C-alpha cells in the first residue's frame, strides 16, 4: 500500500510527458491526487503494513503530515486546473517590466507537480535517515522546474538561488547523517543502518558528542529548507516568483517536509536524553525567525513576499513550540496543520488577485472586495486566520504554545512571543486590509473577463472552512493523531 | 596501506588549493573530475581489508559519475555558454588559496576536537573532508559565474562524500545509489539552469541575478 502511494503519482507524472491533450493531462493530475488522498484517508481506519523491508513505515509522526500533504495537494490540483486554463500557451507580456516571455510546457509543469507529490510522500514515509535525505533532496529537484514555470529572468534568479542554497543546505544534512552513523557505530564497533526506530531504541548507547554534532548539521541543513532565519534567504524569492499554486504547495507542504526531517533527529536526540540540548537551539532559531519575519513584514510592498515572510514566522512558531515542549509540542503539531491550510488558502487567493490586478504591489491593489468579492472576503478571513485570531484554528494552536511556555515558567519567552505576534498582526493587517477596501482601480488590459471561476474560489474556500472547523471543533480522531505525534517526539 | 590513504588525502587537499587558484573554467572542471576519481580510490583503499561487492559498486559508480559523467555534462554546458574563464571573482585567486590553507588548518583543529570512535583508517580523513567542504562553500560564495558555482557545489559534495566513504559508513547500497542519483540530477538540473541563464542574460554572471531583494 505504501509503495503504491509513492509510485502512483510517479507513474502519473511519467504519463504526463506522453499525453498530448491538455484536458486529459489535467484530469490525470486531479485523479492521481484524488487516489492519493483516498488511500491516505483509508490509512486512518486501517494502518498500512511496512514496505521495502521496513524502510517505509507510516508512524505516529508521519501520519498527520502525510494527511496534510495529501489533502492540500488535492485542493491545489483542483485549483491548478483552473490556473492552467487561464495560462494559455504562447508568448505573454510581463506585467512588471513589460517584456515578453513564454511559460514552460504544461506537460513539464504537470509532470513535475506529480513527481513533487511522490517525493514529498516519500519524505513522510521514510523510516531511515538516509532514505529521508534522498527524499528531501528529491523534493528540491522536482520543485525547481515548478518555480521556473514563467520563463523570465526573475523566476530564473529565484530558481537558481533556491537550487543552490537548498542543495548546499541539504548537503550539510547529509554530513549530519554521516555523523549520526559515526555516533551509532561506536558502541559495538559494527555500524547500524540509520533506521529511525532502531536508533531510538539504542539511543542511550549513542556517542553523545557526535550525536550533538549530527543534530546541529541536520538542524542547519533541513532548517535551510524549512526557512528558519537566518537561513531563509531563498524563501521569499521562490515564493514570490513561482505560480501561486506552487507557492501554496511550497509553503503548505514542502516546508513541512523539512520540518519532518528535523522532527526525526529530535526524536532520536530526545530518546538519547539530549532533548534540553536540542530544545535550546529550537527556541533560538524560532525566536530569530519570528523576529526577522516581523521586521520584514512591517514594510513589505509585495503581497506574495508578505505571505512568504509570514511562512518564515510560522516556521519559527513551530520551532518555538517544539523547543518549549509539553503542551506546546502538541500545539506545534496542531499549528503545522493550521498553518499549512491557511497559508495555502492565502497563496491561492493571491493568485486570484494577481490574475485580476496584474500586479504584486500592495500599493496598486485596492478594492478587492468590490472587484472580486468572494476572494476579497476570503482574503480578509485569511488575514485573521494567519495572524491567529479567534475563531480560527491558528488561534487555538498559538494559544497552546503560549500556555506551554507559561506552564514551564518561561514568562520572558511568553512575553517576547506575544509582543512579536502583535507586531506581526499590525503589519499584516495594515497591508492586507488596505488591499481589500477602497475603490478598485480600472481593470488592466488583458485581465480575464470571468474573474471568479468556481475553480479559483472553491479550493481556497475549502481550506478556509477547514481552518475554521479546526478552531471551533477539533474532531477527536484528529486530536488523538496529533497527540500521538507529540508523544512520539518525547518532548517533555 | 595507511600511508597510501594519507597520500590520497593530501592529494585531495592539493586539488582543493588548485581549484581555488584556477581562473580557466575548463581546467577547474578537470580538477574537480580528478577529485572525483581520487574519492573513488579513497573508498577502495579505506575499506581494503573488507572489500565487499557493495563497496566496489559504490566506488565504481562514484568514479564513473564524478570522474566521467559530470565533466562531460559540464564541458557541454561550457561550450553552450561560450565562456573561458571566471572574471574578477569577489575574492581574488591568491587570497582564495590562502583562505584554503587557513580552512585546512581550522579543519585540523576541529578534527582534533572530535575524535572518531574506534580506529579510523587515516587521521587525515576528517580534516581533509572538512577542508574540502569549506573550499566548496568558498567557491560558491566567491565566484560570479553560475558554472563556477556549480563546480563549487560539486567540491562541497565531494567533501561530504569523502567523509562518508572514509569512515566506512555502512548504509544499504540502495541508499548510497540514491545519494549519487540525487547529486547527478542536481548537477543535471543546475546545468540546464546555467544554460537558461546564459540565454536570458547573454552571460552566466550571477551578479546579474540581483533583481530580487528587499
């Protein structure tokens, strides 16, 4: 079953390159995503067996993140159909600088999207640190062509930065894996394969200095990909230049993949009794990310970069929750779900705004509520969701992290966290609310006539409802899965 | 045998210094290729007393990929972009070489702090691997041409790989092959992007890639 889950999208991806008819290819994308989601859903009722001699396993940590990925991808695939219809082939004019450019062939885009799904699934299911590394690097490679969909110099620059920075970061993570192997080989003389549950079982015997070094390298390596400050530099560029549906997947799914990598090494460190050591670093990186995001959010002129910096902030919140531990670790798991859905919704809406206004500047977008009312209303709802206001799920999870901090007596940390979140609220609210209100400027030439197709508002609406539901009523099954994930981490 | 491994490690450090001092890109590609072959030999020599099919496979695949396939890909990219040499790197050649020497000294110091458990096949593995890694990073940040940066990435990757093969890291052959495959695809994708940068800007100078900033 687990093998099918990985090979199904990969096979569909290969097929995409051979299908000539665009509608057929789009149908394949959505049906592969739907099958993937169906299989993932079935795992909630009947846990799948291990595959590949135990290298693939759906464990307590993998399950929530696989479910986020699968659900999000299905929604994004539906949106992508509408997006690809809008992006007719042939040369088009760049709205920022006025030159002409073409898009990458649609077959390449759809194929890479499906490969991307396949590699991200592998990340969630890897039970071996080596396999996990291969999968994370493969996500970088399969997503680089997606960022370079619009073939012009800005997206080229973003792709180059993304590829180089993330590859070097992930190279450091590979060194971390080797260090981990050294740490594991000391006790018996013979070395072990880097199976995560074996390492956790034997954790007390691991060589502590090498394990600590391994943790640092894996944290920095996967942290680069997760967008923790100061290693986040690729993130705003890639998110602003990629098509919105890709940005949604990068923020909602890819950053989680890197987070899973960090969770795995944390799991091993916690089993070895090094949790306090690791948590110190999480708090440091977490606070740095939130603070840096706050600084760049305040005066942001590009609304897609605004959302990208907000992702840096939320990755910081996840790291912080993990660093505090206890209630906050559960809060971080819940927050990962909330952030993925909220941010993906906002990026999809940003795609709608971009299509209607043909500009990414926050000063030129006015009156979204009048021009495209549904998108505008959802945009305002998304603003409240992303800043952690009630009644959305993000409010609950950010509050849980705050409660965790207070329970552990870390009042200074709690105060800093609250202060930074309020600065971010002000910064984002000022910008995003101004975009929604006011008189809409005259429609730019070349904007599509039918501005709000069902395919462009249905997906963000579904995501918004999910976040709202998580805030009002957390289903017991979801609660149990997230609790199990937090317990599996061993963050006391 | 140990002295042979030590010699290979010293050669690895020499290739690093050579890469830092070269301006002609085709000579750099050849040096990086030599480094790849060297690493394949390291894999064989470091595990000479328990040579298995797995290690042979890894060494041969490594030599074929790093010594033949990558250079061919990179030479093809070089012909396509029609440049000969790196111009005016951010850090000059002589300071680069000095920085490379300094990196090696720092690596020796770091390695003395982190003793390998058990008996390592050579004391020079950790310092040589770490200094290769630093040199790779230095090339990435100090050179302007996208192709030079790709070479820097390869040198960096070689440093990581040197550590992996040197300390007899036991992983399923499948995982090792997966790692090599990933690096291969990375170089392939980077090569394509280099080609696109050349077409878009009539140059592969990454200082032209400076539109996106705050």
